[in-house]
């Protein structure tokens, strides 16, 4: 599959969704990652079609993947690695999650002590105030112990495994791609203006990749991607600001949410956007929203 072949991602993910109905998820503490057959399973249910004003081809509900057991991360990695290397997208995603968690803590004990000392002295992590330094230190030491045995270079591979999971069509990886901070010398959104030109260029390239996978999630029928894209078109971080596109995605999410019976989180923003748009622009947004919900892969909700 080519890196940017979004149609292939959609086909792969949707085929898996409609063809698989599994037993309910196993308890995280019972998962043995050394046995591929015991990778986390999930319940996938297709609900009856919703007879409302926003008809959609499907209403598929997936349960979320369970959290990892709070044991030695190296054991998880050793079990997941051969399965992920064999092309299992879920194993690749689970591996990305574990390695990402461990990448945020030093692998070297002396570096850990220096990091803790610096944070306790500054009482701030980047731009986030540290209000409970003792709890912070306890959590960092716990994470250090949990991640023992995983070399720093392997921890840094989390993004490669995330992309392999997304390229394999796993909706969790596609939806959650924006939650993983890209590796390298990038800027966080709230300090972008203070970054060098090279950092800003690297960050812009990373955002293009994030946008690509978020659009792939939407095209695969993701309900959650609709509100993420609505926010993205409003904020202008992943894409240029586009009030019509923002209105269309948030309106589609609002209507899909009604069909799935989930709490309305965007009604106020939908009204605000509608008030800013002309009558023609509002109608254009409504047409786009109907098209999003008419997508043959729509709609899939992970909850």
C-alpha cells in the first residue's frame, strides 16, 4: 500500500469493521501479548439504520481497546513486536502506545534524576505549571521502572509503528493520530511563534501527515473524526481556516451523534458558525454535511 493511498486505508478498515463481530474485550490484566491469538478483542455491533433526517448507510459501534496492564512494558514489547512485524495493525498500534509512553521518560537513571531535579526547580513542564511535584516525581519513577529494559532507540520508534497501524487501516490509529506528538525538533502549537524557521518547517510537514490520517479516518466513516476536523478547520492548525468546512463537519457530527445517542458537544459552536455564514454558505455547509453522512462507509463510532 502506498503511503498516501487513503482509499486503500478506507477499504481495509471498513472491510474489517463490517466483517468482524468479536467477544467483549478481555480484562487488561488477562492479556498475554506473547500469544497473538490473545491480542485485545472488541465488540463490533451494527445497529439498525436510523430513520431520521440524516440517513447514513451504517451505524457501527466499536468498543474501545482496553488499557495495557500496568506491568513490565518490555514484556509487552517483546510479545507485540513479532506480531506487528507480521503485519497485524492492532499489534502495531498497541506497540506504538507502549513505546510512546516510554519515550516520554529517560531510559538512563542519571538523566531521570536530572529531569526530576529540573522540573522540581522550575515547577513548569514546557508551558504547563507543576502543582504537585511529589506526585509528578512518583509517577515518573514508576514509569521509569515500568519501561526498564526498552532501549531509547526502540522507544523512539513509536511513530513508525503508529503509521504502520494507520496504514493498515486500524481506525483507532487513524482517529488518535493527532494525539501522538511527532518525533524530532518540532514546535508545540502554543510556542510556534518562538520557534526557528527550521522547527516551523518540520512542524508544518508533521501537521500535513496528521491531517492526511485524520481525513482517512473521516473517509473510513469515523464519527469522532468529524468533530476533530470541524475543530481543525476552525483553528487553522492542520488546515487553512474554513468556516464552511468547519460548519459542515460539526453539523454532520451533531446529526450523527443524535443517531448514535451520544451527548451533544458541538451545538453551540454549530450555531455560532451558522450565524457567521451567509445564507448561501450555510446551505453549502448543509449540503457538505449530508454528503459526509451519505459516505458509504459512514458511520463508525468507537466508544
